[in-house]
C-alpha cells in the first residue's frame, strides 16, 4: 500500500482532522502534540515519531545535483521531493533510483500520477492543500488500491475430504461486496479467490465482513505481493481483498477465529501446473467462478473453472525470494 501523508504546516486543524478521517498514515506538523490531541497517527515534527532531517528529508528538485542528493538520502530514510514542474524534472528518474521517495503533490490527480510512475510509482505522497475535500478525495483514491491481481482461470481436477483440522475465519472491519474475497493458497505460488460470506443461505445469516479462508497453514496474499500465514493474522493487521476483475483494496482485520472443522482439498490446475487448497467442508464456503459468481465447494465438480492467481514460488518471512523451493 502506498503511503498517504498530509502536510498541516502552518497548523491547519481542519486539514489535520480531514487527514485522520481519510486514513492518512502520517501527518507533517510543527507541533506533534496538536496532532496527537486529535487522534493516533504517526507524526513528522521536531517532537514527533519521525524527526525532520534525521528520519525524513525534504529536497526541492531544481537540477541534476539536487536529484542526486535526494537519491542518496533515500538510502537512509524517506525523502520528500518537490519541484516547480515535474515535466521538466522527471519523477521517473528518482523512482528508478530509490524506493523511499515521497512526492509532494497538491491535488488528487497529481497524487494518482505520482503513484503510478513507471508502474512502480513513488513510495507515497505528501499532500499540501487548504481544502479538506481534496484530502478526502485523495485518501479515497489511495485506499481504493493501486494494486491489481492478474486473475486466471483454474480448472478443478478433484475435490476430496481431508478429515478434521483447524480452519481460520478472517473477520474484517469492512463490509465486503458480492464478488469480493481473499486470495488464499496452499503454496506461495498459487492462490484461489475465496468468496466473502455475503450471500443469503438457509443455514446461517450472511456475514459480509467475513471470509472463511481455509486451514491454518494456508497463505493469504497481502498488499505489496507479500504473504502471511492465516494462523499468524491478528486484530489490527492489514490484509488484501480482491474482486473478480483483479481490483484490490486493503482492509483491517478485526478478529480471527480458529476452530476445528471438517476439511476438504480442492485440487486444480492452471497454466500447466497443479495446485491445491484446503478449505472447510461446508456449503457456505465458496470459490469465485470464471463467470464471476460465487460457487459453493460442495457443488463444484472436476472440470469447473474458478478464479485465482499464480506467482513465482519461494517465500522467506512472507517476502518473495529467488531460490528453488518445492512446495506441494
């Protein structure tokens, strides 16, 4: 997820309030206590969580020399870069050289452009504005999620009972929509889209904040291409929700429920490789079909096609690594 920073110098209480309400990650202020009085958030200030010219630097880009200075400082921390005209001093140069560049912007349109430069984009943006509406519009744009997953069809080859085991329900702090779910995998190289409990059924009431995600050992695909074990999730963690078109957004975990339940294994293949996923054996557990609809695992059959994504295998503490790792 990209960093969303808001500048409230000189002190602008209305902008600070809008920033907090819009989910800003960091607020740049002259007095951290004024911000902390409004809510809990990371603050850049002489008395803040991040100290100017120690943890965060500001560089105004005017020429090649200042560009090189920004790239060098980015090796030690975040660098906020500004320029009179980004068409003259291309932001692409800095994005190509460093990972901790924060672009100073004044509108949501400028923010969206900066976040998508060279596809990779800057690490985040510092919004400077006197308009609370611009803060809210920019925050909404960022939290819609810039990441997209290239979903592909998986053909089911078998579904078989797997005895009893511990499965994980991920209860989020958001209402999920029909067609949304979480990408869950037995391995770090393939994930199936497990649908949220948004649908009416004769057995239990809908729980649109919940995904009954699978067995405790499974991976969940997280923002930034990282993974987490389902068993490691806890309240306050941020996880990724995906839709049928590959669009994603971040949500906060409110609770994780681990309970012993009957399980089944879904075997599937995609792009010439074989994969599997362990889920609870219940009518309310659904995968998203190629048609975009939710299909109960008890009704799926070999030959049916469901959506998921494939990735390069190999993870170390949730991060992709370049080494040969066999998972099966």
